[in-house]
């Protein structure tokens, strides 16, 4: 810190010493930065109310596969469905005893926005047996040309 007691001729110092002020401001800035909460990633989506079911595909009591195609279509056990039908099907599976496993397989070319909406629908339905299916096709092991293919 710079300190001075005035000029050599004995006259008082006329400028203000700003070093302590800058030190206090730096400490306050550091405290402010530390106390800022970390921004969390969240998806807030307003979903339309579910429509009455129309031609709902059958539900497997053991395992159901939900896929998203590259062109953005949903399929439940290979039957094409829409968002409201998905909500209905998830509600049906949640009350089954035992609850069937839901296998989710989005296509590699499927849009992120649709995939995140579907995951939010699944999360809101409170399905307990949920898993991603087919991820092994995207592992680094399967990308090498000499690697054996995983079925």
C-alpha cells in the first residue's frame, strides 16, 4: 500500500488516499461473486391439457419401448402416437402392478427440443421404471471400424 505523510515542506497532503477504498471494494466484489447462486439448467414447458385418447396402442405389461424418429415422430411399441396419447399411456402403465419398464430410445438425428419435451412428460408422469435403450450404438467402442457390432 502506498502511504505518504504529506510534502517535505510540512504542508498537509491535499489528495485523498484511495488505496483503502479500492481494497474494500475488491473485497466486496469478491464476496458478491461468491454469493451469486449458480445458474441451473431447467426446461420450463407449458404443455397443453391431454386430449381424450383416440386409438391408443396396446400397452405391454412387462416392457414398453418409446422411440423418437429422426423426423420427430413418437412411437409406442412401434405404433405412432402423439403427445396426449403418450400422457394417457404413461398414466395407464403407472397404475399397473407391477409397473412395466419404459425403454426410451431417441434417434441420433431427433431434435433436442422434442426429446427434452418427451423426457419432461415422462418425468411429470412419475414413471418409476425408466431407462434409455440403445445407447451402446453410440459408444466410442462401436465407432471404430474394426470393432465388433453390438446387437
